[in-house]
């Protein structure tokens, strides 16, 4: 992914019975966005490996 940009958006919704603590929702949304971004980076890394080696890449996180 060198030279490319990546971004993700994470969402968090409260259940009606949850207490209103916006910081927790913000933390959850950030965690979801970072998780999605990490998967995107792993996929890009695997694609780079496959492009160079011409072999299937099995990248684990």
C-alpha cells in the first residue's frame, strides 16, 4: 500500500437500555474503524506478497 491512502469509518449505536456515555461509544467506533483498517492493510500486504512471489500468500493477524 506504499503511496496509497486508506481510511475507514466505525459506527457505534446504543441500545435503548444503555446508559448515555458518549466516550464509550466513541471508543467503540474508533476500535471498529481501526479493526477494519488493520484488515485492509493485511489484505494489501498479502496482495503485495502475491504480486512479488507469484504464490498465494497466507497472512495471519
